[in-house]
């Protein structure tokens, strides 16, 4: 039996690599002679850099940037293909995990550090940037990122605006004349893990704002600000970006990237699937195990498990998903290629306990799933 284990990270609990090993240990206790192919997966969020470095070879580049609240931190990105390609995670510089839960406030966070990572990669002479924008702490429309790359934002008094999501409502004009000229000759692919628009009921403020610490009042202010930002961008570029699928990703940073950096959005999972040669491994597989920290109806919007499931379906390979939480609307995943779903939580507990115990709970759940599969094999009619 050949089993592909391809989980994403379990946010704030364990990396995709640790998750894959936990699942394998659980299954090996039941099926010690099976062949296991561990393919840690990312879809543009945390783990994308390490996943691609492991898949195609490369090196980490460490540099100092500012975090979402403007404090200095050490971050890294990857250089691939003899330094021609850089893979950057927004989560490294502007990630939600960098902000303590009690300090999370998208009116105060910014994406400036992500721009610093891009600038560092340009300094290395890269010709291609893969930018993963999952896991951000920001809803600033990419204003901070553009400021780090040379753009200026002005209010109606022609005063230069500072950073953070709370300036969106004040933007009256944008000057990109000093934007880093090297961006024009650099191909930028944005690894995007959602298809949400910039504004509206599925937009950046309404859907993702609360996850990043926004109160209902903040959500309303951010929604208004993102519309204001989109209006100004439309005047400059003669194009309305607010309803493009994926324009709401990472608090709207994708709009700034598309409008001013000539970038294109791509499903992050597709980039990674190609890199890890999933189709090759899937050809003779018997079972696929996927997983991530939380699965619900939104998982259909470009998340890693569905990307893996689509490839498995083409090869008629069954898929089992293991998740920390199974949320509202998760049943729709059965229609999208995931055959069975299991929560790894054994009991009601505090969130901090669930995060600490994640690896152990995942291994135990994998063991129980494997045990159920073995019972199923024993129940089959003997020939």
C-alpha cells in the first residue's frame, strides 16, 4: 500500500513537516510495511518557503525587517534556481503569528515588512518572485508594502500618510513615480490561497478582519477604507480591482501588487503541487492524507487540501482529511473530492492546550483512522 501524506501547516500549532511526520507515525503503528510519501504542502501561507526549498533546492536568506506593528524582527526568504527566483512569505514579515492575540488590531498593523523582503530580493538580482500572501495580520490594502518600495500616499491636504489600515479612508492620491524601477523587469507570481474579492460580504474586511482582531466597528471602517483605496487606484489605473477573485487576499495586498507591480495571482497550491511533483507520486498511490488547522466551507476557496484532492480525484485515489477544527459548511468538502473528514481534538479544551497538544492529537487520530481502515480490510469477503 502506497500512502501520500500531504498536510498543510496547522497554524500556531505545528509546521506541515511536523504534521506529516505525526500522521506517518500514527499509520506506521498499524501498517508498518506500507510505503509512505511525505509531501509537506503550503498554499502561499506559512511554510511555503521551506516547502519549495525542500522540493527544488535553494537557500534561506535572513534579513531584518519590521513586523506588523513596526518592531524590528529577523525574517527570511528563499533563493531558488541559482538565485534567479526568490520565494517570499508575507507571513514572515507581516504575519498574524507575529502579533500577540491581545495586540491584534488591523487598524494598527501594516505590510511594510513585506515590502522590505521584496526589496532585499531585488537587491540580490532576482528575476522572478513567488510571493505567498497567506497568514497576514493586515488589512491595509498593501499600502505599507508599497511605501517600503518607494510609493507615497497623500490625503486631501497633500500630506504624506503614515502606515496602517487606519489611513485607508484618508487616501486621496498615490504617487508611484519613485516605486522601485527593478519591479518592472521582475516577474512576480502571487501565491494566493483564497478567491475572496476586496470588498463586500466575502471581502477582506468582513471575512478576514475579525480573524485579525477587528471589532464590528473596525470592520465597517476598513470596508469603507478599502473602497476608498479602490476608487483611487481605479482613477490611476482605469481599472476596478475590487471584485477580482483573490483581490481580498491578505487584507487587499493583492490589489496593490496587481495594480502597481504587474503581478498575477495564481493558486498557491498549484505552484507547490508542480514543485513537489505530486502528479508523479499520485500515479500509483492507494490513499492520500491531507490536513490543516481548520476546515470549513471556506476551504473550497483555493486552500491546499482541495488542491491535493483535485489531483487525487483525477487518479481515483481516496482522500482522508485530518483537521484541528471542522467548522460550518465543512460537509461541502465531500462534494469536492475529500472522502472522509476527522477532527483531531479528543475532548473539549482551551485553545492554547489544543495548539500545544496538536502533534500528539494528530498522531493519535492518524492511528485510529488507520486502525479503522485495517478493520475494514478484515471485513472484506475472503476470496
